[in-house]
């Protein structure tokens, strides 16, 4: 009996430690990297490891879903994977289930308003009308107030000044827009390696950014945007991250 009681005590202590740890930091749904070095950031059924404004984020049809309408309007809010990232390769799929809306994936970003889960920094932009998909945006001016930092169809180098030096990719903005799907899943590869960022959608390089500015962001959180002011539903799935060596 004494031995059984001690086992119960150990189990109770271990469970308490696990719960306390879960409160302190998100638990990665994929504990170990796969054969290619990727860790899953979404388990397909829960929002474990993510934090966001209650009532606006859920899991629907196996995808992380952000939704709002006129009766249930969101502030500028984000679902945050609250674990810093620096150099990485991120794969994910996104889809607008509505014909309108604006969203994106924040990276190397900062939480600037905790009560509404508001995040600013680099954003891999996208929207329901295919206007911004494939561009990199400086959300909330955290990277120096530079707005759209690299447009779809552009190779952009920000100098130390900082000023942008722009030249075209082989395919134009309009040509690349045709590869972005409306109302269906888009497959993204986003790479941030040192000061170099590439954003690829459905196998096509959309924009290429090099940030040599002193305002360049080196590390920060990942987050998914639900932009205020829309009747919209945005979905994300198959999110997986590979950490790249420091530079």
C-alpha cells in the first residue's frame, strides 16, 4: 500500500508540473522533428500551442479558422504561436472561405497590445481578392514604418539608409497573381534566413526581400491575422516549421 501511494503521489506531482508548464509556454503539437527537420505547429484538431482572442478562432474541418462578421466584429487581432523564431523555413496552406477579407502570417514579430492579441512586424500578406498575396508588409510599423516592403513580382533590397532598391522577378505581378487560388487552398513556403526573406505560393516565387536596414527584425513570434473591418473567414492548415542555423 505504501508503494502504491508513493506512485500516486509521483503521478500527481508530474501532472501538476505538466499543467503549470502548459500555462507558461505553448506545447508544440509535434514534439520531435520529422525526417526533413520540420516540427508540426498544428495538430489538426485543437489550438494547443496557440493564443488568441476568444470567440474569433476555432478549428473547423481540420483547419485553424478565423472568422468575423458585422454582428461579431474583431479588432485587429492575431492568433499567436508564442515561441520566438529567427531563421526558419515555414510551410503552410491557407484559404479564404469568403470572397473578401485580409490576413497574413506574421513572423519575427512583436505583441504590442496583449489584451487584443495585436501583433506587428514582418507579414506574409494575403487577401480574399488576391490583391496582396505574395507581398511582405510591415504590420503596425514595427520594422520601421515601411508599409509594403516588397511587392509581388519584385526583388527588393532595403539599404542601410534605409531605402528600397527594386528590380523585377522574371514573372510580373499580374502573371504571378494568376497562380493564387480564390476559394481554394494555397500552398506556401516562407523562408527567413538571416536578412533574406522569400515568399513562395503554389511553387512560384512571389517576392524576394533582403533587409539591410538597422530596423531589420531578427527574431520574434509567429502569428495569424484576422484583419478588422471585414465579413470574412480565413483558414490555415499543415503548418510546419524547420529551424535554420543562425547567421
